[in-house]
């Protein structure tokens, strides 16, 4: 049981490049989400999904796209990278329920945009 | 909208000192409350939680009580260790908002021997 996995661990992009951050979970969780972590700002929700084929925007969705074609995978796409997207990105998942369930976090992807 | 406010860090303590990290929240519904911990270079992991008013969450010597009247969920530990050095995040999840986690800004704790 690997939990939540993310690739890559580190990435450097030039402004304007695009890339996909991968996230997968093997716990059959319905709910998955992407956060970014910036100093002094905690974690902010980018996008989330309550099941395959269903996604919605979080607090800071601009510049990012997501899709959920399977229960296991929830990739995050940066369409045209900007220096403001330099951050640490975390994927998380939890089972369906009333909202009191633990969210399981991946190890993170550290992205630098130059 | 829903929000979480934590005391600012960094907090520096000597080993065996008492720890309190304050957390207050604003929510329109009846949220569940969480403390997550992030050790250096790692992702977040759940430390403890409480899902209704007056519940006490506890784990690894840490405790927090869900206080609806003061909208607070303060984290406490009676005797900290060097291994407790980490960043601590208070968070809430409100089903009326889709069960999304809303985080405070995090409080860095450094425990010196």
C-alpha cells in the first residue's frame, strides 16, 4: 500500500513552459485534491475532485487544469508556467464521508519557475 | 467564508517545556477540526482531530479540545521533545463547503535540547 505518490519530486521550468504533476493513490479514495504551499500562507486549495469525472475549483485555480478519468489518478497541469507558480505542491486524498475523515498527503513536488 | 487563524511562529522552546499553539476558526456550518504536522522535507500527516463540539482529540501526548463557544482548537503538549520540532497546521473541514480542508498559515516549532 503506497498511499499517495507524486512525481516528480523536483522540477525547474522556464516561464511559459507547460508540465503535468502526477498524483496517484491506491486507497480507492473518492476525494482528491491539490494544494500549494507558500511561506507564511499555509496550504491553499487549487482544485479538487469528489470522484472520477468530477472536478471543481478551489481557492487559487488560475493557471492550473485538472482532470479525473480514474479513481486512482489526479494530474495537475500547468498551462504556461509563471514565476508566481514557484511553490511546493501537495496532492491529498480521503475517503467519502462527512468531512471528518483524515486526508492523506503525498510527499510533495517542489517547483521552481525561472 | 470559512477561515483559520493560528498564532505566528516561530516558537522556540526548551526540551520538556509546555507547548500551546493557538488556533481560532470562522465557519458557517459545523466543521470538523484538525491538527496536521509537517516534519522537515515531508508531506503533512494528521496529528489529531475532533468532529464535534467539546470533543478532545489526542495523539503522541498532544491534545486539543473543540470549543464552539470560543471557536477555538488550541494545541497543547505538557512536555515537548526535540523530535517534536516541525510545522503545525490547524485546519477545518466543512461539509457545507464540500468537505474541503481550510488551513491556517502554520506555526513552526523548534525544540532545543
